[in-house]
């Protein structure tokens, strides 16, 4: 069944021109936009938000959205999500929850392009760390909170490796709408920069003994039993908001489609949202063809790479061989294998949006790869040296792009956009360990993961508290004579 629809055949009536539909073509049950489901009640599969585009006003060209830059005093036009509201048309304007998300940057990055192996001008970095909570999650949270408001939810919850919890807490505290936040995190599985946000913004934080996959299973059970509104990306409205990252990339490229978009793969919400956005844009005639999509796992959490690259899992018109997934998960359980990577934001073994990501890969002729912690930290250092700091998970996209160029999958002459999903200060501990002089700290945080001291480290110079020693150190760094 197609994601887009011109004249939907629905077994039940819907209340608007948007509705929810089961992802499984053998089920395809539909539900009103005002209902709250996080999986299909009929079969348990994922849900899509689907729009009847024949009954909705859609601009004839993407460039028409630029007009809203002149009306940025309107909160909806200021938002980098709701500025594109005709392309996520499920919400009445007076129910939209926005805190100014989506003021992001697409920056040409020639220094990083050289490291990746691309020609000058060939690489741009989409920097989502400029969002209010410091990560891409705000794009999805504004849409999910909007739907939560539409259905009169009061308690909202998520499982998180850090960024989701930060965004959830920010939206609860920054809006005067009575939302109360409940956050589940695994033991030792959240960077302090992110945990600090959840605590500072007043969320109830529950730390369970287990990892993200354990926390994700529990939060879904709690949401079901207590009627709490779930804010993880299994919620299809989250992905509606995350579609807008694609629109801003195209806007930053003067509405020209790049050859590749490279994105880290954790719970696979971004790759799924990107695929949905591109399917809809092609269907609406707003772009002629999609870019190719590359999803990069961390080597220590490489479920998608394993299933697609080694076990040939594919979309198959919406009927992927889920027995392959079950068998692989069984192997993980038997071997007591937990995800393990310095890139904590993508330290996930059981991505809830796996099927939607398969759809995106199918439509975008996508590829999947992985990057080691060494490659991630080295790429992170090169991104920082190029002027944009990012968290380790973001650097997986750059590390993956570099690997794909070396393998000949991405050509040196291609135009590539890498998604930097989170701000540098989300995980400063890893950054300081990589660049710092404290060997014990390095060994504990990075050395234990197989990361070696690299030539990209920018170590502080330790000198005595003497003027001459300081001048000699500066001269050595500058390549000058100390007595010049």
C-alpha cells in the first residue's frame, strides 16, 4: 500500500483530511487523527500519519515557503517546523505547540569535506544542535506535543539515551499547558550534559537497571497501563515534525536535491521521517527524485547494518521478513549482547522504527554502514576543527560518509549532506577525554572502548607558572622562535 493517497478507501470514517493508518499492507487499519495509538490496535504494527493531498492546499513549489521569512513575528512562521505546516497538515493552528524550534544551519564544510574525501563544496553539515534543547529531537517534539494537546493529554513520557528526555523536559517546562514529564533512562547510559537538562527542567526521571532497549519496553508498558502519552519516535506524530529537517536542507541548497543525505542510525526515527518526507515531496511533484540515503550505525550497535547488509532484510512492499529480525534479536538475547558505543545517542540494539527505515531505504536507494568508536571520535574532532561542534553520535554520519567514499559508494564529486544531530556540549566528557592530557580519564572513557590516541587530538600544553615557559610554549605552537 502506498504511503500517500489521493482518494483513501477507509473502512471507517475519519474526522479530517489526515488520518492514521497501519503500516502493514495486510492490515491497513485506519484511525481518526484524534485517537491516541502508538501501535496499531488491530495487529500491533507501526502507524503512519497519512494526508489526503487532493483535499489539502499545497504550494505549487517549495520556494513559496521562503515568503514566511518576512512574517517571522508570527510564531508559526518563526518555527522551522511549522513554517512548512502545509506539509504536516494534521493540526489546527490554534492547537500547535511551538517554542521556536528549527532555527538550524546548513553550512558548507570544506575542511571536513577534505577529511571525508569529497571535492571542495561537496559537503554540507545540517546542524540540528541549534534547536532549543540542543538536538534534532525538538523537530519531532513540537509535533508530538501538538497532538498531545489535541487529545487533551496531561502526562507525557519517554525512554531516552538523553536527547529525547532533554527535549521532552524542555517542552514541558517552556510551555504553560500543564504537561508533566516522566523520563526513563538506563543505568549509566546517559551523558551528563543531557541528564542535566532533564533534571534542570523539572522532569520526573526514573533510572532503571538496564539499557535503552529495556527502558523502551518499560515505558511502553507504563504508557499503556496508565494512559500516559508516549513521546518516543514510535509515536507517528514525532516523525511528522522530523520531516522538516529535509525541507530545511532543501531550502539551504536553494531547493536543489543533493546526491546523498547521511544520517546516524539509532532508533531510526530520522531516517524513517526523511523517507516519508521524500516520498510525499515526489508524490506532490515538489521534487523530481529523492537523494540517496545512507544510514550509519555505531559498530557497537549495528542492528540495521547487520540485518540489511548481512542478512538481506528489505522492505518487500511492506512485508519484510521479520523472522530474520526475530532470529537476530534471539541471538542478542542468547549471547547477552548489549549495545555499547561512545555514541550514546545511538546506543540502541532494537530500533522501533526499523520497518519505516526499510521503506526509506527502498525508496531512496539507500545504503547502510557502520563506524567504529575510533572513526566516530576522529570524525568528531575534524568536525570541531571545521567550526561546528557535535556530539559523538552526530559524527557517525561524517565517519560513515568517509567510509562510503573510500569504498566507492559515494563519489568524490557527489554533493553530500551529513546530519549533525546534537550539540557539542551534549557529551563534553568524551570530547575532553579525547583531547585531554589525563591518561586515566582517557583509558576509562575511550581506551576501554578500543579508541587510540589519534593525531587529531588538540591537547592542552601543560607548563610551569613561569612567563618564559609560557612564551616558549606559545612559540613552539606557532612555529616561531621564543626570542623573536
